[in-house]
C-alpha cells in the first residue's frame, strides 16, 4: 500500500467522502467526476479496504464505551461518587449577578435513574405479562409397551 493510498484512507475517514479525499491527496486532479471515479475505484482495493476497516476498529475502540464502562459509570452515579459541573448565577448586589461553576453530586432523581438502568441490566425487575391464548390442550399418556392401560 502506498503512502498516498494511506493518506487517501485517512482523509476518507474524516467524512467518508471519497471524492473530497481523492482531490485532497491527488491535487493534480481538478475534475470532481474523475476524482469520484478514482476514489470509488480505490475503495475497492483490498489493501485500502483492510486499512480502512482496521482504522475504523481503532476509532471505535477509542471512542466507544463498552458495557463494563457503562456499568461502572452507572454504579458511580448510584453511589454518589461522580460529580458534574453546573453553572450557577449568584446575586452580588445592586441588581448585579455573577456566574460561577460548581461541582455537584448526583441528585436523588439521577441516582434513581442509574439504579433503574442497572436493575434492568441485571433483570432485577419483572414486568407482569398477561396473555390471552386460544388453543386446545391434548394430553397423551404413554404407558410403554408392557402396559396396555
């Protein structure tokens, strides 16, 4: 795989626009039509496809929370261990006020929501399910070969 192909891939990953990526890397191409066709053709190259797939996996792993991270965060909210920053406006007198940032622990409402989400995750709650079934019930008793009933 060439350096220009790698640069094309990296440009393509910005906005998934092959025409723009091709024109950025191969600056001598002026026509959008030529860049579109060439970019599209590059995307079918096996090395290019593999490079893009690998980079997408890296980006996914770096930026996407996994299940454990989500559960740990919800647990920290439930326990009141997390904090959030909020802007508060305070009166300073003479009709003036001042904004400042303060740290705030989770409210009871936020803790309750975290508990609810964790409870759903661990199936702690069961919903009552009512069903209306229309079917026939047939019972067959098998006495085996020795017994004739």
